[in-house]
C-alpha cells in the first residue's frame, strides 16, 4: 500500500507545520500492515517524526523535509529510554526523525532532509585548531547556550532491518544519521553536506551495530565523516559489540576525522573499508579508542584497503595510554598529500599489536597555517612515528618531501627497532 502525506493534510510551501499529517500517514500505513509513505515534491516543515515497523518513508525527487526551528515541535527528552543529549558539546536530546525498536524500516528517495542547522548554530566562526589538524577553517557551536541545539537528526535505535538510501542530508545541527544498537543495516547512495566548521555534524555514526554495509556515499561535513563506535551504555541490550561492518566506494571529507574508530567500552571488530577517496580531512583514519583519559573500546580485525587523499592533516593515528587492546589492523594501498604521515603510539606494553602498513605513498608538504610551540608539541617531533607496537610490519611505504619540509620536524622518523621494514623510504 502507498500513502501520500497530502491525503492526511500536509501542505507544501514551508509555512504550515506538517508533523501531525506526516505522522498520521505513517501510523495509518503501519496499522494496515506496512507499505510506503510518499512525500511528494515540495517543501514541508516538520518537527519530530516517528517511523514504524514495515514502513518506508519515501521522499520523491524535489521533496524537502525542513526541520522546524522551534524546539517545542520536537520530542520530549524522555520520549524513549535510550535517549540522551550532550550538554558539553552543545546539543540536546531532540531529533527530527526517530525509529525506535523497529523492524524492517526504510528511509529512501532522491529528496532532501534539511536540519535547519543555520538557525541553531552561532553566526561567528571562531578560530580553533585541535592538534593543528582539525577544524582548520574555524569552529562553530550552538547559538542558544541554554536550550542548545537539536541532537542527532536521524536516529535508528535498536532496530532490525534498516535501509537508508539515495537521500541528500544537509544542514544537520548534530550527527546526521545515527545507527545505535541496530542489526542488518544498509546505507547506500547518500549525499551528506554540512559546513566544514560546524561542530559535531558527523555524517554516519555506526554504534554497537551488527552487519552493516555502507556504499556509494558522498559525505562532506564538519565533524567525523564516518564514526564506528562501541558505546552500548544506554541501550536496553547491553550484550552488544560493533561488528561485521563493510564500507566501500565512498567520497569522504571532514574537517575533523574522516574515519573515527572508537569511543565507548564495547568491542569493535571485523571491519572492512575499501575504495575511498578523501578530498580533504583533518585526520584520515583515527583510532580514537581511549576517550577522556581512560581505557576504552577494544578494536580487532580492522582492515583498510585503497584510500586516496587529496589533502589530509595526519593520515593515520593510534594513541593508547591506558591499555586498550588494538590488534590485527591492516592499512594498505594508501596515498595522498599530508602534513604528517603516521602516528602509532602505545604506552602500555602489549596493548597494540599485529599492525601491517603496506604500499603507502605520501607527499609531505608545508603547513599553510602558523604552528606555534603549543601546536608543535601536540603534533610531536616526527612525521612518521611508530612506537610501542608489537609485531609491526611496514612494507613498500614511502614518503616524499623537500629538505626544507623535513627540517620542520626535529626528529622526522621514529620507529621501534623491532619493527619489520621492507622496501621503505622515509626522508630524514
């Protein structure tokens, strides 16, 4: 069965709040056993919408769901038990589209979902460079420091059988699309665009999910393009991990981390990433397994193959100080222009092991921004640093750089003597 939101009272033009009409169409579709709810071409203003099991919400070409700028039009903070905001980062527990414990649920079409982020973010972009590499074009936080800005724009919470396909997601006030505790997820053909200075506007966040495929997406955003997380603390099902994740054929840009792997305490494992191009990024692949100065998310069996970067601050980073295990990681067929190449640093013996870097070609260039003493201390003395990693192998890894660029690094290459190097070339 197919249901049009027009038949339930929705009016295009953006002047009328259409939340009730859209929800009525979804609920009627679900009550009839499921089907498709159609959003025709036009602009429709809406507050929070709840998706239902066996229902596909389909935005036709030219359709645009525009988020209300009134926080009263959004869900209550206690709308579902897994809900939370993050006051430290400036966002609350309100969302635009929610699917809570649904089965066989879909959000599709070539239309656009617009989060009205320009209303919720401040006007002034502040200069802010975390570790020199992130938010190099400035940093923007919430306009209203009391009520904050809405949280994740689209949320699938403990759902099974999720499809998100072909949409354009833009102007999100927080993470664009959040999969939390879900099984059997397909995200394909998405186009996600947010300003490079907008804080916390992640593209896709895959958190304690199982069996996920992401393909053919274009993401250009202010925070992590794709985050793979292990935070099940708020889920009903605490027996979770994030595993069997496949990401391929994507063009990804981020003012922060293009890939961030970590955050939480539950395992991340069995991840495959391939055929990725990065026009620009702060950090290419960031294993952020410890957060807030404590042991965090164990990571195992993660493999990247085929990553090409136009310009990235730091290509790959692993930093473990509190014993979080990171094991069996492969990074192969990487290339790009970088400010710094690789930083693998483990201060806990045995925590990080079985790393293989192969067929990597980087061109090191000058930083276009002034880097003072504090910045230099943050980035460290070496553009290639691999310390404390057990059973580390580097094969066919090469860095090119002019002598004046190398001179900017006090100790350009620092690699443990027990690492196995074959056919590598690093200027010193």
